């Protein structure tokens, strides 16, 4: 379970309304770019989806802020990934999550200049880095920010999937595999076309650092569409 999931069990009160301040320090930006490059991920695509460096997420650690899609008026939610070693890999705002989800578009600018979308299908993953990895390969992606979303959050997933076929691909742990089957079954029960794919030999999609191998794996996963 992620730290934000533990915190959310006890979250109460009003939703968050503030974004962390962006860092304008050049080295912070360079470090964020280097971090994603080291994981064979595109900072350009991340930035086009609203990701940005910050040291104002509560612990003065350099983090990459990843905006979430929210559904309550005025509500702001995000995750922030530590770029260097830190007590917490991810942090998020205090207060209720209110079914927020991270949506990473393959073509956020609508021009096809960054990544040409390969399919109208959608990938549903656990973490935001996996969503970025998929978007870089041409697939719009939804990060659940964990493996145990409540049914109300899954209802929001159906809104973002928007009748498109989907593949659910959570991390390779046994409990994640069970949840992946449940989520794809949930979507199928609501009339969507969905299947689950289990990862083998890697923890998650972003761990496949060879981009060509990642593209082939995703193409094979979506071959039924």
C-alpha cells in the first residue's frame, strides 16, 4: 500500500485547493529530466501532460508533481515523486482524494507532434510512471495510484475510459494480479470491453526500459482490440 493510501483512510474535511509551487531553479529541472531519461521516459511528454518540478510539497524534497484528474469542483489533487532518495517515494496533498485519478494522454496537445496515438484503446495501470511509459508508446493511460480503488473511483474510471476498449495491467505482485482481474471484470460487467494482462519478469510497465520492447509488449497486449 502506498503512503497516500494509508493517509486517505483517515482523511477528512475539505478537499485540497492548492497546487505546489513550481521550482524555477535550473538544476531542479535538469534533475527531473535526468531522472525520467534514466527510466527511458519522456520529460517532454510528461511536461505536456502538466508534470513539473517542485520543492513545495511539504518536505522540501525535489519532486516531480503529477497532476490528477479531479471530479469535484475546485478540488486539486496530485502525486509528487521524489527525484532523489527520500523517506517517501510519493507524497500527495492532505485531505480526501475524492476519486481523483491520473490521466496521461499520448497526444495531450492534439497535434500528433509528440506521440502519434496508436489506438483508441486505454491502458489502466497502478502508478503514474507506468501511465507515462504507456503514453510514450501511443496509448492513453489511467493511473489508479494504487491497487485498491473504491467502487466510486472505478465509476470515474469508466468515465475516463469513455467506452473505449481497455487493458488492465497492474504491478506483478499476486494481490495486484487479483485486483487487475477484478477491475477488468468490473468494466466488462458495465458493458465495456476489457481484459487484464499479467506482467512477467518485471515489476511494472515502466521497468521495461527498452522502449522498443515496451512498445511490442503493449502491441501484443492490445492485439485483440
